C-alpha cells in the first residue's frame, strides 16, 4: 500500500493513497463532520458539511473550501480543518438544516444517538437566526418495522442510496425537489426490502426509527448491551443486543469487517421479540403421571426426579439442536454419552451437512467470509434462494456484481469511493452472476443469466459444468443444446475469473444438487486456484453441530425403548413427520425438554425446563463459513430460567450423585469441550475467558451515562440492589469498568467523545469500512487443506421418472416465516404470508385453479389445504411450497404430490 | 454589418426550408467539414476562432471539443447534446434561433458531431417551446430526407442520428450535467465533477453539451474561416452576439450585434432608451443570475471578460432592466423565489439557503423586515459562494442579491425603517 504525506492542522501524517480526505481524517481520529458520506456507500458531496480548507502550497495563505469527501489525498497536501472560514461554513450548513428540523429531540427516538445532534454540537452552531415557519411534511405508514417522521429529514440522501443503490430495493425513493424533497414510498405501505431495518442506522437523524424499539423505548445511554450473534440463519451476523428492566429492547448491527460490516437483515433486526414473549417458559414444569397436566414445580422436586430418571442404569437419549450453542449441545452429549447423542435433524439434512463439512475439511478450496464474497468477480448460485435462506449473502453478491464497474472506474481515474461518477460511468456494467434456481430470485435483476430448472435440471447443469472444467469429473450425457451452451459459457467465465465463487446450500434438500455444487467447485479449483465455495446451511449452529459426533433423528427409529429422552431447544415436529415424532415420544418413558417457547414438543415433556435464550446466555455458534463466534448475555439471570448447559450440568450432577457442580463456570465447560473435541481448540485459545481484564477491570455493558441504577428497583426495595454478577464472561452488568476499546469480540456498544450515534464506530475501526481494531471477531475453525483429498461424487441417476402422475414439490423458504423463533416476534409475524404453493400457470390450469384459490394437496401422509400462487418463473411440473411456516405440518421436501381443486 | 446568425430569420414568416437554407449556403460548412477536413481540423478551427460558449459561462468551445477522446476503438458511442432548455429569466435568444432558423442549428450540430465523432446527438428542448419543437421536427425530417442526417452523410462515411428530447421543465436542466441525468431518465441533479462530460457524459460516454447559439455558429465558421469570425467582433472574443433587453424600455427585443458593443449602445440605440417617465436604475446584464450593472457601468463593452471586470457576468447577454418605479426588493424577491423553487434539492446551502433568502426578502417587502435580516442576507451570499455549493445554481442566485444589497442598500433600509414598501 503506497502512502502519501499530508499536513492537517499543521501536523504531518502518512495516509493511504487512493483514499479521500474525509476517510483519511476519520482514520486518523480527526473529527471531520459529515452527513451524506457513508463508508459502505462512498461520497456524493451532497451535504457540504465535510468542508475543509485546502491550500495550494506553503505560500498560499488564502486557501479555498473543498469538500473533504470528494478530495483525493495527494502528496504534500495542506489542509486546515480549524480555520474560521471552514468552521463558519460548516456551522452554516447545520444552521441551514436546522431551519426546518423540528426541535423535538426529547420525544424523538433518535435523541441521544443522533448523528445530527453530534454534528450540531461538533460544528458549534448554536443561536438560531431563522425566524420563519418551518416546512412540514406528512408521514407515511411503512409497515410494522419502521416508523417515518419526514419533518426531521435533513436530506442527506443516505436512505435512498442504501435502499436502492446498495440493497436493490425499489419501493423507497426521493420525490419532489428544492426544499420539498421527500423520502418515502410512492404510497403508504410496507417497505418491501429485506434490509429495510438498516435505514434506522443509516439515517443520521430520526426519520426512520425502529418501531419495535418504540414499543419499549429506552435511550441509548440507559441500555445495557452485549455483543451477540444473530441466530436467524447460518451466516452469523454480529449484533448488539440491548436490555432495560429485564427485557430485550432492540437489536442493532455490530460491525464485523469480515462478516456483516455495517448491515444486517430484517429477520436479524426484528426477529428478537420472541425473547420477551409472555408465553415464554419461565418455570419448571412437571407432569407426574402420563396424561396429567404439566404443573409448576420447585427445583428440589426437580432434582429428586432427575436423580431417578437419569440414574445410571437407565437408557438416556439426548437430542441436540442446530439452534443451540456448541456448549449446550456438548453438555448434552456429555450427559448421555456420544453414542446416545442425536443431532436432532433429519437424516437427509444430517447427510448433506456432513457431506459439506467433510468436503470443506478435505478440500483445498477456500470458504470465503461474507466480505470476501463481495470481492468475487464471477459468481454462480446453484439452487439456493439466498435472500430468504441467507439474506446477507444475497446482499454481498449484489455488491460483488459491482466489481467490474470498480475496475472500469479505476481505468478512468475514478476512485471507488466516488460513488456517483462511478455509477454514471459504469451504467449497467456488472460482474457476471449466474443464478440457477427453480423459481424467481431477488438477484435475477442483476444476474447475467437466470436459469429456471427443476432440481434435476439444476444438478445436471452443475455436473455438466464440472465435466467441462475437468474431464475427470462425471458429466451427464443428456444435456440439451441450450444447456450445453450455457454450461460452457458459465464454466469459461468462472475459469477465467480472478476470484470466482460458487454458492449453493442444503435448503433444496437435494443430494444430487449438493454433489453437483461440490463437484463443480472441485473441478473449477483444478483450473483456477482462487476459486471459492460457500455452502449455506439451515440454522445458526448447523455447522457447529455437524462438527460434533452424533446421529440423525431418523436413526432413533430403530431404538425399541427409551427410558429418558432429553430434548435440547428443538421442536422435533418441525424436523420429522408427526407420526414418527409421536412414535418417538410414545416409546420414551420420560421426556425432558429444555426450551424457551411453548411448542408441540414442549407439550410432550414430562419435565419442562426453562432454558435461557441467546440473550440470556453465553455460547458459541459456528457459521456456515466455519467461523466460531460467541454471544454474550444481555439480560441478567431471572430464576429459574437458566442456560441449557447449566440445566444439563445439574442433570449430570444428579445422575452421578455428585456434590459439586459439573461446570461451575462457562469456561469450565469450554475446557471440557476442547479437551474432548480438539476441533474446537480455538475457542479456548483465542476467545477471551471470564478472567480477562482490561487494566484490571471488566468490560461494562452500560454506558457511562447509564441512569437509574439506584432507583430502578425502588418499587421492590429502597436500598440499591447488588448488581447481577457475571462469572461467565469478562463483561459486567454495570457502567463501571474499562469501557475504552475492549477487544472486538467484547464490544457491547460504540461511543467515543463527541460521537453518540452509531457513527462512533469510526473510533473502533482501523479505517472506515475496514477491520475492527485488533482484528475482526470470530475464529475460523476450518481452513482449506494443503492437499486436496476430495473425490468427485459419481453421477447418481435422478429419481423423477418414478413419479409420472405427480408433481415434484420443492421447498420455498421465506425470510419471514421459515425460521422458528423469529416467527414468534409480533412485528415480524405481521410480515408472514399465508402458507402457499407456487404453481406454474400450465400446471394451475391443469388442476383448474387460479391465483389465491385453495387446493387440496396430498404429499406422503399429509393432506392439506393450501393457497395457490401462480408463479410464471417455475418450470412446468415443479411446484414450490412454503417451507417451515408456523402451523404447517412437517413435509419432507423435495417430494412428490397430487393436487385437487377445492370447490367452494 | 454582418448578422450571420439572424440574417435568414424574418419574424412572422416561416423559417427557411432545408432546400432554401442549403441554397443560401447554410449547409456549406457541413459539406466542407465532412468532405475536406478531418475532425481534428474542425476542432482546431473552432479553437482558433475563439468561439466562447454562448450559454452563459463563456467556456472556449474548441477546447471543450478537444477534450473528447478521439481514439477510434475505445470511445464509442459518443454523444453531442444541444442545450436548448432556455429557462434563464429574461433570456429568449435561443428561442429566436430555434423558431427562426432550425436548419442553422442542425448544420452546426452536424459539424460539431463530426468534429468529436459523435454517433448520436440530442436537442434537449425546453418544454414550453412548442413552436420551436414544431419547426425543429420539420427541419429534422427534411435533413434526414436530404441525407444530411442518418447513415453515411454526403458519402463521407460519417453517421449521425439526431433526436429531440422535450424537457420536463426544470431550470436546473440548463446545468449540463443535470441535463444529462435528466436525459438518462434520472432525477435532474447535477453531477460530481470531475469527471467532466467529455470523459463520462451521457450514459457514461464521452459527451459534449453546447448551447443553441454556440452550435449555430459551427457551420458558419467552417465555411467562412476563423479570421472572418474574429473580424465580426469588437473585442478579442470572436463573432457577433445576440443581445437582448427586457424591462421598461421603448423597444424591447433582440439584436445581433458585434461582440463588445457597449451596454449604452444596446440600451439607448437598439432598445430606444427608457420608456417615458421611467428612469434607469440598474441592469442584470445576462439573465437573472448575474450581478447588477448600474449607471456607472453603461459604457462597458458587452463581452465575457469586460463585464467580469466590472464585477458581473455577461451570461446570456440578454439584459433585464430595473427602473425607478419598480421596488428593487420586490424585484429581487421575485428572482430569488424563482431560484429557490428551481433548486434541485441536492446540496444543503442551496436547498436551505435560497428559501431563507426568499422569506427574508418577502418579509422586508411586506414591512416585517429587521436590520438583522440584512446581515443574514449578506452572510447567505457568502455561504452560497462558488465551491461551497454542489453546482453554480446558488452562486448564480447570489449574484443579483449581493450586488442588489450593495447598490440598493438605502431602499432596503427604508423598507425596514418605514415598515412598508415605499413603492406601494
């Protein structure tokens, strides 16, 4: 990296060439006020707040005002940020914005973390000269997530630049002109983008605020926060979770330069409300006799029962969960023994996940981080509807298609941060992206080719491309001419790309498709060493679970009788057919279930234990990248709710009739985990343990301005209560401690002097849009092997011929609806569609149904009535069916089914 | 005196047809450029002639053309755009040329397009110019018919497709990059510069944007030469200029006169002096976005450099006269209201500053003004300076205001002191 020497305010600095002055200043810790610049979106020069004075040379005493965001740093540059002209000008910019901005900070949800407030103070604008009426706007209803207050708008254009340019949204725009510019929808209605929640953080003031937060609003300074990891999908975005009065108040993005950067999806941001659900399991419940009701019980009763039910002569089976932490799963495995530990996922999912994990371990192909995916210059998506199964991967691929335009711009002397000229020059120029799926995809609009095929067709294309890239790879013989040409085109482009990427996953549930993707990656890596492969998994800890020994749910069928069945955070009715799960419970004499919310499985429990959610516990999740990341407790303990691993620790204690606790602290558990399973060694070596201290102090969860500690409990006791102790982590439930620059994985909030808004993040990064100081959080547990030991999968014959009279039904996942816990969040629940099937118009005609009509569907043993959505993009003979929706019975997909119109 | 631009324009009569204009020698420059000259020779000729852009900024046209990359392989397609979105208050010179002699513009555009080797050209026309649109469409059809537009023009191998785009009607579209955004179907907001349109213009391709009057010259200069063009002028800048006067004068209108004609001559000889009973107080020399000239400036020559030396800009060369029976505060308020409404809303100083200026002027005119308002107005003119804003819109709006505050200070104070407008 070439450096250039520049002078700012009389001091000499070395900064990276190619950056603009604003970026350079923010990197150096020089407070240059700004609004419209955003590190992920670059500069456009609209707000004029980042004005500084530039001097031609040392003899130039006059200087001239320039916008630092549009000024490339050059050798010998002389800049003043503190001279009167630029200071006055910046204050005038804020004064101009303040002519119309309502002075409603006390009732504005942004107050206290408002970029506009920070900039007003920073620029020194104080006394108001404007003595006329303000212009006002009408606000819009924008759906259950986002509140709209247009009068607060300062027209920085960040919202539309994020929503449209960055995230590809269509239904937010800027209307009208002069001082009437209006940012909103063409008409009232729900914002459709899956990433709309980022407006809350992108907006520098209170135009777009979090509606779910408003329901239990708390000022930023009064929140108690913890670094956390999203449990919405397998991507593992970093989040900050915040608490007040014992309830979870909101989720915000937590920066991770290697993963989610500045943004998260709406499932991650708004899917948290289930934690506060009134129907949370908060007591121990025991069913004393079969067919009795579950009754609340005391801990003593439980312990004595556990001693009986878990005694050593009993056959105890444990079922883990891909949505529970590694540590909780490991605890269960320890309780029941490896041979009795089951992963709690279907045989097919177990097989596919295992296939992928083995491939990742043995192949020399790199599994990229989200940030590396953004850098890919040619991408193939095989059979995965990413915006619904791993939304942030879709957003990363959207950015990857811009790489070609960055190249063109560079050739024309336009730096990548100069956003508007770059887009004008590049117009529709895009890096190639190929989307091969069964139905419409959000990435279609930016794809070079979108191919709609049946699962067999998709797999065939994958195998064919593998065969074209490497003659050793098996290849199908029956490809039609059109597909042959397409396969050749895609294979050639990927082969010649600098950083080609293949993205697929297990959501199809199709073994051939997964094998095709892996063969394709192996073949591509034989001709292009930079090839990357990312395989999306179903849940937040699918990968972590796969890394532990254990069997599938289906393997339980062969057991005749179970004395005690322990189910960890897992609704088995979402994993297997009702019949088989019923059979499992019937052959289990006692069922112990640990979970957060009531579901069909918890209803079968003889012992139901209130398990802490991810915001009430410490734990580690492994993303599909193989990145282990830890989440920390934000909510203090509320007895008897406990972390699952602690409950299981008590079970072990009971079983072994021991006096002392199995694991006193979380770190003890991690120690046994890494001892038993060395694959997790990194957790102990690289993650700060509970004894970690900064200058002998813990890291406070609360800001210095946290208020009310002495009084918030006054209705219970007048004397100040003791703070909840946290023995499991280096964090403390207090504002006292060492809050300055904790390690990146322990950062509970962002605050630096003068910066109360989320932009305080600048102080935590090595440079804007860079890495967290000291390195981004998370430890990659799986790195590419030095020598590739993978084998090509042999071509399997497809199974479709056997189902002539039926249609193939493939799963359709939805960002809102397909993930279990988030669907229990009231705001997000409003976004869930009715269960539906997609039918191709011809197939619909054959059945005689129209859009929104009901059909009778028979698949396996299931008979259900379901709404039809005509979907033109589906190939004939393929039906899409909403997958894992609340209240829908489990159906193993892909499958084959018959339809009949329901005559009303 | 030669009047090359207007000699064929007869108010009231229809414009010359293609055949009539060709016979009059109007397309001679096209023939000569395409048959006898290389594109670079054409550009150099325009450079030599010192043709300065007639849209208001006075940028050397030949230099603008010479910035367009000419490597045959890397720069296709290229575009030529005629800025016919004439919306400067008090300015109506392009309208006269468009309605009066559309073939002159077309001939000029063919020459210009040839010089930069553009494949496609657009006339970005003000929506209200219905008569001009009709005349242009007819002329275009004739030119296509005659083989002067389309493929392989005059057997030269040069192709040009020329289209008319009727603007939706925003003043900011006169800013060339906002015009390009609008032409692309985007919001009419100016673009970040650099890059300039010559490098990345319409649809990201090399583009030249020229004013109607500027382009109308191109064919004439090719047929008659640079020396002839220079000889038309009284100053260093070549050519004649269409000057205009509006306001309370005896004979408001437009005249094609040598560049460098004095303000006094234009005002007294051609416009016939002030209407009986009205006294001259000041003039905006080149549209609403220029500084006032007053009595002491009447003998300066109308040219870019000379007017600039007097602290204003020649702009479009069409003056608006302020007389003694018009309130200067109300006059300015009208102007600033226009600029406030026509701000695109992109950058803060312009979007927030101009409505504030307008509100203050309204308050002063209505007798609600305070002396502090004058300080605010003064600081606004500094705040809206070039370089502070994203484009030249607000600095243009600040020009009549800053000079008005200087020359008509007493009128402002009287409004504030009397709490009413002395003209009402």
